[in-house]
């Protein structure tokens, strides 16, 4: 007796979904291995998409992808929980034709994502767990407050210059940057004829004091974060490298996550952004500045730490001295930063402390 087959089963077939995500709607393109099912709009709800896929393609295997953006990874996690394996891709990594650039639309973008997913031509972004993402948000908030405080100090300095008010020599060149207690008192007691200008300066002073209090609180919270079981051992390993301080160490750990996901040091350097841009044609290859992509704040902190490291680590000092024989110091320090990143990678993968040595 011949068994009756289920004509509605898509078992063994792969269905691809490219999602162009916006705040109020999603544009979704559904593809199989050999044909396009349809492109449609829906409300921004992962449950609706999962329900549609399971209803129209029972027992099929699914893959979905969308570009990184304002919504972060929340939709990716939701779709995974609903049985739809989902990935996130950097917008700049999606293969795009000239025609697609000139005739850009939500429909074009969703089709492009689905097609690239089916062709296996996408390199996905690592999706961190929610706890790591939450810890990362705290460390990044601290960096944003530092940046806001720097901007405010520069605004005050610019305002004083605008009205011809000179900063006394006794405060030195760093007064407008560090804002010592005596400098703040001088700003407060400043004799200004215009009442509006006096109020503006006082407002800036009060604003700066609020930000400084917030920064003190965030510093304490980040220090406590570094002492948590999840980070403590690796934090102490990274901190053993000369020039690396508390903020650099914890920023590195929360931005990188699991170091084992990087198979080679070149992948880690690319992730951070410590690789130069290059343009080549024929036998000619031109090396330019560092690429714009990567973790900008971490890249800056590693370079700053490298200036301190070359004074304390004989091996890094030797590397720096050799590099400056053939290039400017600002380029030589990039080489040192890359070497420091290599050492971070090594000690975390091998689970050991850093030992200061001399390069031969």
C-alpha cells in the first residue's frame, strides 16, 4: 500500500527572509532556493513574521537577516526564540549594484538582503548576549559623559575668547581642560559687565558640576562591574599589561566579549579598526590612514595606552624606536598599539598573565 504524502509539507527546503526594518513597518522578501515567494509590508512585530512563515511553509527550515540599526539586536533575539534563525549584518557589507544604489527603496533593500543571504555572501555581526550588551551600555555611557564634559569645557573656553577674557597664567595651559577648584572659583568670581554673559558662564559651571558628579558615580559603577565574576580574571590579565588602565581594560572586555570568536589576530585588529585603508592597482599599492570602521573609542584608548606603554615596557619601547627610524611617531605608535592588542589577544586566549620582556 502506497503511503500518502503531505503535499503541504516543506520539509527539507530552506526559506530565506530579508527584512528591511523601520520604526513603523517592515518590508519583507521571502525567497526559496529557486524562486521568489513575495515581498510584503507588515507591522514591526517578530511574532507576525514567524507566524506567517510557519503557516505558509510548515516544517521548512528558515533563515532571516536584517541590517544593523536603531533597533539593535532585540528583533534578532525575538525571531530566534520563535524558531526563526536570524542574523544581523553591517549595512556596508551588503553587496550592492550601481542600479540598486540609484533606485534605492525598501523593497529593493529587502530583496537584496534575501538574495545575499541565499547566496551566502554575507558576513554577519556577532550578536552578544543581553547581559554583555547591558554592561557595554554602562561603559559607553561613561565615555559619553566624558565627551559631554569635554565639549562643555571647550564651550566655556570659546566663550571667554569670544569676549576677550584671558585665562590668568597662574592656571597654566591645562586650566580649561582640567577645571581645578581654583579655576572654577575664578570663573565664578569673574567680573562681567553683561548680566546675560555672567548667567551663561554660571549655567555652564553648574552644568559641569552635575556632569562631574555623574562621572564620579559612573566611575564607581564601572569599577564595580570590573570586579564581577564574569570579568575579574580577564580584567586582571589585561591590566597586567603596562600602560593599560582600568577603563581601557574593562572597555576592551565588554566590547570584545568572547575572545575565542576571533580565529586570528587580523580579525581582531579589523574589528577594533587598527588596520590601514589600502588601494591597489597592478603593481602599485597605496596604504592610507586607519579605516573608519571599528570600535572608535576602544581604538583611541589603545593608542593612548600605547604612549604610556612605550615608557614602561622595554619590548614595546624597542618596537617604537625601530619604527620611528622610518616613519613619523604618530604612525609608529599605531604599530605599538597593534602589538599591544596582539598581546591582549594572546594572554586572554592562553589564560595567563602578561610578562614584561625585551624583544631581540
